[in-house]
């Protein structure tokens, strides 16, 4: 199917402009021309349109203390992806006779200054449910309201308005996918074609004394000396997004038969999914347009998969997490989060660092973490494996710590979806079958018995025979020597024993669940501390027992 099948019969064009009117279009996400209701409204009847983007130091300023190149909040891969998206947006605006006005500073302060200096009667921006942007937007809207400036902030980053779903559910977000689907129904806009192009855009008006810059390079932002090894293979921007969308939907059979959670997490030369998530995250691709293109494919095939496993189902999962996140206080933490199990997770920074730095000694886990650091992306099943391993599977480290690593390194890191998935995968919310664990050995082997994925991302193991590639510590020393990889020297020994660690995790989660049930979810800080102390006492006893056994075994050998 060609992408033009999704286009309306007549493209959207700017209406006749009336004199003396100007609009400010504030870009944050929604970095696109197609299906951009805020931009469309900004251009209606406007003599001038000021397209603005603010480089926010909160997200973009280099942080030399962080564990990877980037700012305090975002890794370099995501910053680079955003800048590429802005360059592409600027080029698209220039083709329409406009340009992107780039500022640097605290966004609400910059926006208020712009509104004060320019003769603007309309402020337009896409609605954002993230708490950070909610706070920013409130400041800017308050000023605009006082100044008599019209504010237009449509919901177009998601298929549905989360507030509408919550209202339909009596003021609370639905906590299961199926209940969400029943409440949501069909999107109200889906029956008519979306406005996916602009034929022209009103020019930029007089900017006064403002210093306007072009989109900066990563070097101009202060990121110097980072080579190709930290470079993601995915380029940002609306043009790239639409190209990838075209490629994905051209294979009707693949689209019709797509079924999550199936798919090969070890496929890296040609990923077993669309890799459109970063473009949806930044709004380079409209989720609504993607939805319409998929339904167009479904109408032209005999049969297709359905939610929750279909591609449309994945877009609906995205909206589900956005809705729950928007309606849940403290969604991004355990404390004070009413839908989150209170669990006395370990704060073992050494285990966290081994996981984060791909030093767990489990090649499948470490290869995934290397891909994350280098590419800023990995297959959803790969994400499931490493999240499970860090939390309820093997290490029992707090999900918030893993969430922070993903939030930093993923180019598609999305506040609602990232937190929602960590709550799910740690069995803290949504999913509670904590006895079901991803094996750090057998799961990857099922897809890639030869270990090609491991060999690519962990070249230290490239010569290890396939019999040992997933458990190299079991290889005889002669094999390790021949493979030029001595375990404990060239590649680490396992930091935990999966068999015993997973049993311990299950036992501890079972006790934590029982405590939550007994106290009806009202678990205090003291309750958690007491249970943590109990776990640590049991760990010390077990460690002492193992040490005695080791000493006894050594004595018997000597005698």
C-alpha cells in the first residue's frame, strides 16, 4: 500500500489571512507538519506565524557527572535524535515559506517574553500530559489568559484524550487494557481523513530584539569528543518517520499478521518490529495518522490480528499507559502510588552498576544492555528480559533505578510508557504473576541458538563456541583459552546464580505481596524497613551457611 492511500483527497491549505493578527506555534513534541491541529489552527486567519522551539537546559545541558554522555535527564543518542528532528522540521517549514525560531532557556520564561514582545493574539501548542509540561503549560497559559491571548492546545499526541476516558470511568483511570478498550471505543476523529499537509504557511513576523538561532549541533551544545561508538543507527525527523511508515505498511501481510509478543528480540540487522516508537515519542509521526494507515491496510486484507496483539493494539497500549499515568498521582514512584505494590526492594548499587554497565556475566543480558547504550533502542522482549532480571527475576533491585537508566538511554523514552512498563515488569502493578520469570540463558537461546546477537554486541565472546555462548563460565579453561576469553578476567563471572537468586526473589515477593494483602495496601515505611531487615537477616544466614559448607568442603579435601 502506498502512503498516499492514507491522504485526504484535498490537502489542507492556509485560509485567507486577515490583517493585524499573528499566532505563536510552540513546538515541544509534535515535531511534524502532518496531522498537526495546533499548527493548522495557528495558520488560520493569521498574517504571521511564529514557529518556536526552546532548547531546555533541563533536558539538553551536558552533565559531566552522569554515567553516560548526555544531560542530567537524557543520553546523547536521544538529544541527537531530537536535534535531527528539529533540523528536519526547520527544512519543512522553510519549504512552506517559514522557519523554526530556536531559543535556549527556561521554556515558560522564553514563551512569556515572546508573548510580551510580539503582537500575538493566538498561542497554539499540542497538549502534553507529562507532569513537567503540565507545570510549564500552566505558567504560560496563566500569562496568556491575563494578557487576553487565545490559547489553543489540542490533544493530538494520543488517539484519545486521557481526561475523557477517566471521566467516563467515574473519575478514575481504567487499570486493565480490556476495560480501557471498552471505555475508549472508536476514536471520534477516525471516520474522516486527517489534514496531513500544508500548502503554505504565513511568514514569520518581526522578531524585534530577540536573538534567534538555527538548530544547534550536539557540539554547539557542548558535547565534544564522542565518536561513532555512541551513535544510534536511527535518524530523527518527520521525513524519516514517514519513510519508515511507508516501508512498514507496504508489506500488507506483515502488518496483517503482526502479533506481539511474538517477534525475535535478537534480530538486529533487520529489527522484528517497526522501530517507529522514537518517532511517536517525539511526535515526528502522528499516532492518529499511523492508526488510520493501519486500518486502511486492514480493510484491504482478508484477515488480520486484533488488539491487544496487533499493531493497532500497540497504539492502544500506548494510550492505555498515557491514561493511567495521567490519572494516577505519583505514577512514577512506589511511595504514594495507590496502584503500586509496596515492596522492600534492595538498594544494591553494585548490582545496579553491573547491570547498567553490562557486567552481569550473563551474555544475553549484557548484550542487550550494550545495545541499549550504543543504539538507544532494543526490541520490546529484550527490554522485558533485562527489566525482569534487575528486579523480580534475579537482583531484586528497585524498579525505579532501572526506570532511570531506561529514561536516560532510550531514544523512545516516554514518561508514561516507561514508568508503566517498569511497574508491569517488576510485578508492582498491572501484572502479578511473579513466578513467571525470563531466564537469562534459555530465553535468548530459543531465538538465537548460535549467539550471533551476543557476538555482535559483546565481541569479547565472538569466538566462544555456541555450546557455551550463553553460559561461558561453564566452558572448560581450554575452551576459554582457545576463545581468547577467560571468565573472570576478559569477561565477568555471573554476579548472581540465577537458580538460587530467582528462588529468593520469588520468596521475597511472595512475602511482600502477603504483607500488602494483610494491610490492604496501606504499607508504611516502617513495615517495609522491618521486612527488608528480615530479608537481609535471612541473606546473612544463608551466606554464613554457604561459607561454612565451603570451609568444610575444603577441610575434607585436605584430609
